[in-house]
């Protein structure tokens, strides 16, 4: 294997020299003191203020009050929806009683407000080079996440702020105190209690969705089951259902929440009084839920099907009832009687304290390591071309050589994600730093459509540094009327967001950013219309006209793409158009005009 051949570069006749080279690589992979990665923050004596308590306790509200009263500040949240919410509340004066200009910065959006001295961002996008008076890091318990926890560790250790307000669950306190001691900062804890009652029901729905009531949120953990529950509720009751799950665009989730919250103002077919949702309902949306109904108490986490943890159950259950709304008191139950015991145990048990924070090396560290590996391979190996050691092999080597303080940190699985993207991109001739940026793109490489789109973008980037949007994404032009067609629009939306993410980092190479933004708005509209059609499909003709679709890509066969051969793919998306003319320069502009006319 490449790893085996790479290891031979550091053994053999020149043992003493190669020992020194290996020692240097181990030095580059030494992650035992990550607090020293941020010298600017270490020069400050920061004050940590932990706001801990259950959902709907007001902990984040108090932190945001401090943020709004500061001259400069930064909010870091786990979701784009939360970043948007804080941006809007600050700008509209809801937090401070006066407008506080606030920028919005996420991976796919940048709204720069004139004279703004505050930023609201997703946690991965926080600017650690900017010194602020108050910093707020939300949902701090996510620092223990094996995939995204590194971003919380980075923000908490690296924010240059006089006051660092941390909001989340009480089980994070011990870990935060240990990190604070590592940084030499001061530490304070403020505890909050839930503002409204939350009751666990003694009875279930007896396995019948006909017992769903207005104001209920039925929770499931697969997209397929969510759509099945929606269909059954609408068939067995007079209720219409809104949907919230992870692959829906944030704007769609927000609109679905608005419809559900506004149910009291609507009647008849326009009234959506039941919500069916995944665990995406657990944060990021203000919802007026009367009762949470767990349709199941286990979920597939990408590897195995496992029971929900106490923390996960409480996080979701806590969304029932909301202070200051028409439904202040909350209730929680299960669809099936046998699941009630797990729910009661969660409410009467104690969550295990967090012990480890996620950790991932900074991009500059990965770049230095990759250059060092390629240089040493070039000097020592006759088998490998040092200039073309793949990034995936470099990342695998980093994982094998690294050292970390296991009592406090765990290496993030996001390195596996970076490696997966690097493998998808392959050995294209892309500069190292740009290749690392591509590897950090928000893409699910296990999803065939997204993987294909990423490789098409990378190929164009490597060949002529001009990536045309319509080579990379398939777009429907009419509302989807089945869950399968809806999924295709959702996937197209994700690919459009991938294009936007890359365009914001390679502005000259991705010229179709305005078009992608326009298509994103259109795909949001199609998804909204599709959700309505699914509710009203009993009134649809028995054989509706199939949506028109375009394949905005027709490229030569692609290697290592899980069987995709670059040809026509047929399926639920309707007729996929392919023409050799698409390969010719200039055709993209004609097709772009044609698609704009359709949209």
C-alpha cells in the first residue's frame, strides 16, 4: 500500500538521517498542547462565564444581552439558523432594545453590515484574528462531538476576547474548568432552571398516529420514516403536517417552523398544526410545540443503530413548551408504550459529565506536514514520487503519527472526512493549499451525486480554473410531487451550496456565484411547493406530467466514481439531457441563459 511504501522511506541504510526526519514529522504531529496554538489569546487574561441549564431556561438570552451591550463582539453557533437568528435579533434591536449592527458569516453566506462591530457566525467560521470585548460560544456540550467538537475547542481556546460566555448543558462544566485552567484564565458558572414546566406523560399514543393532536411534534430519525409518518397522520386525521429534517435547506426549515407556529391564525387546508421532525428540531428553531412524541428512541448514527442518550432525549424533549408563547407548558411522550421507560429514565437520571474535547490540527499545520512528507519522500524513496504523494495518504500518515493528551482531547473523526474528500478528488494537479481547502468542503462523499459534483468541480478547477455551475448540477424546473423527487431537489440544493461555499473561497475560479444564488432561491421555492403537493397529493391527477430536468454535466468517463461512467443517468428526475455540445467552450453560457429563462 501507499502507507507501507511511505513507511519504508524512514527505514533503511540512512537510518540516522531518517530517524531525524521521522522525529521532525512526529514533532509536526504533536497535538498535546493545543492551547499554545493561539498565542494572541494566551497573552490575555480572559474571563470565562458559563451559562448552563436545560432547554428553555434563558441561558443563551443572558449571554446575548452581554454581547449586545459590548462595544465589539462575536457569536459562534452550531447552525446557520442560529447564526441567522442572532444576526437578525441584534440588527432589529430585539436583544438590546436598540439596533446593534451585526455581520452574518457562515460557510455559504456573508452579510457585511456598514459600521458593524459584531459578528454572528457558525462556529467553524469564527474569525480568531479579531479581538473583541465579548465572545459567545453556544451549545458547548458539542465540544465532545467526535466529528465537529474540534470547532468548539478551537473557538474556546482561540477567541481573543475579554469575556468568554459559554452556553450549554451542565455536564460540560468540569471539562470547561479543566480547559480554562490550561489557558490560565478565570472561571465563573451561572446556573439556570427551566422557565416553564415540562411533564413526562404516563401514557403513550398506543402505537397509533391517529392519536396525534394539534401542536404535536412527532420525532423520527430517518427521512423515509418522517415522510411515512406525515402521510399516515394526514390520512388518519384532519391535520396537515410541516416537516423539519437535516437535508432540508435552512430557509425551508425556517418557513416550515413559521407555518407550524402560525397554526392558530389559519383554518382548513392552510392550517398546519402538526410537525414531523428529526433531531434537527433540537436546536436552531423557535417552535411553539405543545407535546413532543418520540416515534422511536433509537437512531442510526452513521455506523450503528443505537439508543438515544439521556442528553439527546432531554435536548429534544425540552423543545416542548416555550416561555412567552401560547404554549408555555410542555409535555413529552412516546408513540409506543415500551419506549416510555427509557424516556422516564432520562428525566430522572444524571447525564455523564464530558471528559474529552474534540481536536483537529489547524490547516497551516496540515500544510506544513504535507510539505515535509513530500520533501522527505522525494529525498528518500525510489518507489514514490514525492511531489505527488496524495493528500489522503498524507492525512492517514498524520493520524498514525500524532500524539495527543488523551485525558483531555480526542482526535476528531473529521480527519477521516477530509481524507474521504481528498480520495474523491484524487490526484488532480491542484496546489496543496487549494487541495486542503477542497478537502474541507461541506460534502457527503458517500452521496453519489455530491461526490460526482465535487470531482467535476475539482477537475475543472485543475484544468482551467473556471468552474461552470451547469456542468456540475442537475436541476428540476417543476415542483417535485413524490418524496423521491423531493430528495433529488434537496440533493441539487446541497450541490448548489457546495458551489457557493467554494466560490466564496475561489472567487475567480467559480464565476457563476450569482447564478448559483438564484438557483438556490428557486430550489427553496420548489421544495416548499413540493412539500405542499405532498400534503395535497390526493387532489393531484393520477398521472401528472413529469418534471423537466437538465443534467448540467456531460463529461468524459470518470475514474473511481463508484461505477458512475459519465453517461446518462435515468431515474426519478425525469429525462436527463446530454449533448456533446456541453463539452465545448461557450455552450455553458448558452445553457445558462436557457436555464435562467426556465427559472
